[in-house]
C-alpha cells in the first residue's frame, strides 16, 4: 500500500474513523525515511514505523536500551522475552544487528550519529517546540525517558500524533502549555488528518489524508496553516 492508496475512512468497532489509522500514519512516515538512515523510534504509534520499511530500502532502527538493527514485531514463534525495545515490547533483530550498553546507546544519540527520530507528542507549537513527557499537573507521572537527549542530538525529528486530544482539543498550537521536551526541534508532523512541515514561514500543510479537506484540518488546529496545494 502506498500513500495514495491509503483509505481515509476505516471501520473500528463499528465506528467511522476520519483520516488515517495509526498503522497508516506509521506507514506514511516510513515512506519519508531515506535509504541508509539510522532511526530511533519512540514509544506508541512511532513503534509501528518499523513494520513499514519500503521495499528495496534499508533502514537501520536503533533503540536506546541497546540495539542497533531492530526488526519488525516478532511472530509468536519468534518471540524472545530478552529481546525488547525501549517501550518493553518484543522485537526482532535483523542480520548484522549489534547489542551494546545503555550508555553507548546514548553516546550514539548525543554524538549526533542518529539521522531521524520519530516521537509522539502531547503538544507541538507553530515554532516546532515539543511537549511530550508531562502535562505539568501536580499528580502527573513524568515520563521523559530519552526524549530530551533525542531531540537535542538527532538530526531530524518527526512527530506522529493524533491531530486532537480525545476531547477534541487542538494539539498543534501557538505555544505549548505543557513542560517542553525541546525548543524548535520538530521538522515534520504526521497526524491522522495530514502531514505538516515546520518552516520559518509557519506550519506548511503538505499533504491531506484522502477525503479530508484543508478546512476540516484548519478547524482542528489552533494556528493558521499554510496550504501547500
């Protein structure tokens, strides 16, 4: 399936979902990762990106708990409980994969040896600020993990997130209200409705999910978008 053949409407528990599914969002992001890239995947929807390496393309996936050469999710008969990603989910290892200490893994990140990182988000600002580790509420459980190191050390940052919260509030806004993971770090945003580039001129909408209109997306975004079409 390519980006032009992705369905815009999917049935999930008899409910109609407008836009791309989580799997389609991950697949769309995978299409933009170039051959030969070293890529770190965050927890959640970003983990699914490893399932969709385009045919004929080599992508080396890195996980900060100490694996370079992470493969797709294993079949049941392939499952190894000792082989997991940073989200504690079982993975496979491709031929030539390497295992190493957690500290060495972060040296790769901090040394700018990782080309692309795909992360989730609670909020993204129009300047590319990212908030993805805490709401800042007194009872919130912080979950920064390696995100601050990743946004500071990786060359390109892609975000995959639902366009709005479960209650319909915008996640793309003028300024993040939650504590920041990094300032001006996001390069591209993939949501269930569209793909947006963060540019000096503003947020540039470069692609819509099939049957989703620009106006529909703009109504669910708290900043004015630039329409590339």
